[in-house]
C-alpha cells in the first residue's frame, strides 16, 4: 500500500489510481486485519465508497482536488461526527449519536478527506494502553500480544496497520505521542489552542489537544495545515499570525544546520530501556552529522510533572463528567424513579468503568472544601513553574529532544491492574501538555524488534521548527 498522501494525491491526478481503488484497498485491509487488532469501533464502508465515487467523477470531468481530497482517514471515537455514534468507548455513551460535527471534522470534510470509521480508545481517553475501552482492548499491529499505547491506541493502530492513511486523535498527557512511539507512527500534539477542541468529548479541557497520526512527518504537517486555526466555537482557540502558519515546502527544503537542541538531564534517567537509549543516541548522532548543535539543559521541576498532572487532570475530569447524569443524554437507569439521586447513582455506576470512576473520585477529592488549596491550588502553582522552566530553556535552544516512552510496547494485561505503573507511562509526555507547547513523536532510525519513538518539543506555536527538525530524521528513515 502507498503510505504517502502526496504520492496518492499525485496518482489521482495522473490517473494511475482511482479514489475508489485506494479507499477499497483500505476498507478491505480493515476487513482482513481488524478482527485481531480491533482498532475500529465502527466502519463507514458504504459512505466512504460513495464519497470516493463522487471524487472520481469530479476527476474524470477535469476537476482539481486538494491534498487531502480522497485520502482515507480514521477518527478517534471521542470526536463528534454528525449522524454517527460518539461513544468515547464507554457504556455511558454506547447509544449516543452526535447531532453536529466537531470543527476538525467540518474542516476535513471541506478538504474532501474520506472518513472510513471511528477508532477505539481508553474510556473517555483515560489510559495509556487502550485496554480501558468498554468494547475491548486494541492490539499493537507490530505484535498483537502487546498494547498499542493509549488513549488514542485505535488511531495509532489503524495507521500502523495500513487501515487508514491518517488518523485524528487527542492528546491530554501523551495520548497521541505515546501510542505513536509504541506503534512506529508519527504522532503530533500541536500547541494548545492551535486546533479547535469544539466537538471533542472533553476529558481535561485545559490540557486536551487534537492532532494527527501519520506514516511520515510531511503527511502530519499537511493534516495540521488543514485543521489548524481559530474557531468562534472554541474560546481557547488561537488566532494564528501569518508567521505561525505552516509552510509545507519550507519544512521540506529547510536546513537544520545551526539549530540548537537541548538534552534535558532530568529526562535521561535510570529505567530507560537499553534499546530505547541506543536508538535515541543514534538519532542524536545523526542530527550532529547534519550540523545540529546539542547542549545539556535543565528542566528542574520535571519530577513534579506527573503528580501535578494527576491532580489537575482528575479535577477537570470530575467537572467534565458530571454532565453524564442519566438525565440529559447517554445511559439512563431507573427512568421511572422519582428520586434523582437514585437515577444519578444507578446510571453512573453502570455507565462508567473503573478508570473514569477512579479519576472522578480523585478529582472530586482534590476540589473538595478544605483540600482545594492544598492540592489543586498548589498543583496550579507548580504548573506555572513547569511552564517557566520551558520558557527559560527555549531562550537557549530551538527544540528539546527526549525519549517518547521509556520502553517499547508492553504485554496486554501486564499493567492494567496497576494504576500507578500505568500513570507513569506519561512520564516523558505530560510536561508538554502542562506547558501547552507542541510535541511530536517520530520513529527512530532503527530498533531491535518493537517500534521506538523519540520526542521533540519546541516553544509555543513553533511547529514550523518542530516539523523541520522531525522531517530531517524522517527523510533519512525513508531513504
């Protein structure tokens, strides 16, 4: 299968492939592979083929098409598509049908992208392995006995298994980058506010960010260029200046010689797998050969990132999930009851899985009277300190490099009953969300078996530099 948007786009124009042929190939791959991988919660076969035929007719009549037009993509099932189920992989929303499109979906539809289905996730995006889905775990295409990461594991697996060219996921503490690393795909978390969150089922509103998975950096860049921009429906979305808009050709042509990358000593710690460290050292050496300068930097509050995240995030979870009360939408138990409290209790007990309940309880506790200042208030202060750490470092360097995950994909069932071990999966990724800066995971140049990814971070709205540096390695990976 062709694994490049640009190559497929060119094949449509020169008529060596039809849109129907490419979409059919992807749908047939889903049919043959997804029984054991379980990346999808729903497949839109009929609708996708109808859209493909419309674009083929347009091309046959001499019409022009955009870069994403006719490209098969998948979408994490926490993002609303009008007329289709939006379950967030939870029993609470098992039968909920979206009544409007998320802004990113509107933009993708306007660009002519073909949505082939919705992908599995950890329930309400809470997890790092896609084992918390109410509809069953997703398996890693590289080794189906292992997890694909999470919470956007279905999205990463759909791209890795050639069941989509692009997937749209969401990242609250690493939920795009970590699964990208574990499945050998590119995963991009943009700057907070660069992409509208309108139509994303909220987990932690101050941390959530929508972004793409792809086979290569340029495809991720093309996708971001379509979905970015201010949205009147999302007050946290940013008005991008002209200098902040992506220049795809600039990413492709730019030299990285003379750029400075920081190596934060707090991220290169004991516990990183030997293969992960060896692969990252190879990437660093390759950058040096390209003329990139490396300097050691310090992010002194890194050790507080995970505990800070696991106070702020559950606090926002408890607020966002309060809307699922068994009354307005979603699962409702005891509908004939005259006691609202009984309806709330019964609906939430049946609708939420263990992980959402755990985070709701934790978040309610840290927001409760007598504990708010001690926990949530202190965590927000530490978050400001983490932001300042990055601000100071980016005065010295253009980017920061770290592992994405300290290890390769672990076995299904290995950590699912150990919440603390699972929370530590976010150790290299959560600070990016707390600071609101962009990050990307790119497959390393080599590995001994399972996929390995490295992470790059840049300052706010510096995705052009981020993608330029990422593409420098990606080009070598494909040579």
